[in-house]
C-alpha cells in the first residue's frame, strides 16, 4: 500500500553490479524503467562496495556536483605497460552527505578506482607469472595526479585489482607519507581481509599457483615489517588492509584511513532518506552467497530497509539455502535468480534487461 499523500506506489532501485555483464547503473536504469512502465514511480540508486563500480556510483550520487569532473590519465598498468585510467574530481562537495572522516565543503574531492589502473581486466592474456609481477604503481600515479590537480580529499576504491603486491607499487609511486600530508585519503575497502591473508584469499582468484601463493605470503610479511619500520604503521592490525591484494594496507602505511566501502557509498547516495516512503526496494548482484551479508551491497540494502520496506532481490545465481539469511526479517524479501527466470544465455547476454523483466513480472506487468 502507498503511504498517505503518495498517490502511486514508489520503488527504489538499489542494485550492485553484476560483475562482467552489467553495471549497477545499467541495472538500476532497467529496474526504474520497468517500474515506470507498470505505473510506479522510481528512484534509481546504483550502489557499490569499494570494488568496481564505486566511482560510477559515487559520481552519480553526486549529481550536479560531479558535472564535468571526469579525468583520464596515462599511468602504469598492472604489468608495466601504460593504460588510460579514468578518475573523477568533484570540485564542491558541500551538498553531499559525506561520512567521516571525509568533510563536506568546498575542498575538491577526487574519486579513484584502483581497478582502472591495476584491474584484472587489464591482464587479458595471463602468462603465468602475472600474479607475482602485477603492480599497483598506476594507482599511486593516479593519486599523485589527483593531488597535483588540486584534490584535498581522495577516495580510493581498492577492489578488483589484479595484484597482490601489498601496495608496494603505489607506495613507491607516491614517494612517502609526506606527499599526502595536505590531503585526506580515504580507502574504501570491499572486504575485511587482513594484510597477511591477502595472498591466501585472493592469490588463487588472480591465477596464483600454490607455490606463488607461498611466495606472495612471504613478500607480504616482509612488506608488513617494512611498513612498521619505515612508517610506524602496523598494517597487520588493520581490518581490511588486505583489500585490493594489500593495496589498502600500503596506502594506510602512507597515512590513509581505511573504511568499509558500502556504508560510504550508501551514505553519499543518501540511501536511508531515499528509502523513506518506498513501497518496494529492488536490489541484486551477480551471485548471492554468504559473503553478500558481510559489507556487501545486497546485505546492506536489506538491512537498511528491514522492518519498513518489502524487498525484491534479483540475482544471477544464488547459493542454495541463502534465503535463510533473512528468515527473521520483518519486511518480506522475494528472491529471483536470472538462471531460473530467463536461462543462462539471456542472464549473461542481456543481464540488465532480464532484471527489468523480472521486476515487471513482480509488479504484475509481464508484457513489459
């Protein structure tokens, strides 16, 4: 039922990306279109957790404040060859609900996505030694460029890298903590992994063999000792320092502050306020599993709307039994998997449109 004074039902589209097939913006747009086609109003709030898509989500949340802030720079790619990396400079954040330690105001704020300079998609033809060779130097290049262009606050989303270099490349490119003294650097972490665990957790995902994982573990241990002795920072003590293959820890050694990525993006997007008066919230991601409820978008959206807004969760696929994760939730959750609803081919080839069709069916308009 719509609340008093709200003549038509209202939907909030708050998805994450479907990795490799659709961005959060594309999915939110498809959901919004389906809702409007069914006679609803809709608010599109694409979200992210500190991984790929964080830059796009933050810039969209900034609205007019982010207009014209796009930058593209040639930097070192993960294997040394130059790549063109996009980043953003928000000239005025006075109208944005930035969470601490960020400060809303007129100080220009840069948004950098590590994957743009050191991402897995930038290693299209692995040779076998890539997990060991891959570097975050390009991320440090972007950080230096943002500061040179006037940024006084920098948000670095560290997820989605091809590296497990512990941030050594970025630290070397920046040059030292003194280079960051005049800026506030906030690292948006998409995981809570500790620094020393990064090789075991992420190495295999990035193609590392068991022998390479062991080498990477030894290298991370040596780096942790180096960061303690040179910078006085014990990265082994920091939750999330292993994010980005340890990039988060390397930036923390230079004085950056580590924060969970999803709450930062949700705060900037003003999600809590935008959920007020909603009749339905739609969220989703590529794969729903237990990790989705530990600092990720879907778990965060369901928690934010719990007790006040029914939810539709549309995902590519889901871990069997995952619906038990919300058994005691006050407001109902309806789960739809694209694999079951539209089949594997359409789920992959036309992900956003398939999500939109699932929403239309849920709203009673299967013809949309």
